[in-house]
C-alpha cells in the first residue's frame, strides 16, 4: 500500500484486506483433487509454436509450483489474461468445460459446486502474487503497470458476491 498508495483502487484494498485477514483459511488444504499447480500461469509464461500450428509448446517460470487444486491455475490464468468484463462473461462456461474435462479424464467425486468454489477462491492467488512479486523484484515502469493491473483484475474477480466470504 505504501509503494502504490496513489494507484491502489478501493476494491483492491478490500480484497487485500479479506485475503490477508483470512490467509490461514486460504492456505488450508482443500478437499479438491491435488495436482501440480504452476502458481504463475499467465500468458507471459506460455510458449507457442510458430504458425500455422500455433499450439502451446511449453510453460516456463516454474519456481512457484506446488501441489494444490488445479482450478486455481485456471482462476489465475483467466483473471490475469482477460479484461474483467470478458472474464465475467465467459468464466463459468470455461470452468464448466474444465470440470467436464476432469470428469472425462476419470476424476470422480469432484462436484461442480466444489470446483466452482475452488475457482472463486483461486481468484485470490493472482492478488497474492501481485503483492508478493511486486515487493521482490526491481521496480520498473512496466512491472509497476503489470502488478497494478494484476491486482486490479484479480481483486475484481475476488470481489464478486460470495468470493470474499469463502476465506
């Protein structure tokens, strides 16, 4: 807050208060199926093959990987990569597709409601990364804009009704 005092929007402060006030609940292990979670799954960390294939060729920057619910990477990716209005418009359908893919791959006992709640909780991951990373790296204009945009977008996702209450 000190570093970005002139630029932190009220909804970012509200979501940050909820996150840091409820950190213990946020960090507790969920009942969701665990997988390797990247932790910083955003467009900057994806490599694509050249056209005409233009397919995902690799994922880089694995220093924040951990075991956890994979849907948190989904929340991080959508929250960081999409304009908030677009995210709101498409996120439920995309998360339903993700959940359906898990079921098709044989993941059993992971109800849609649990998946959606983990997704909502996962929106805080981007806010946590924006705060932590902005304090660890050398400041640049590009970096400041990126971290403020990440905080704004992820806080908007976290500030939807019910999401803050999940902590």
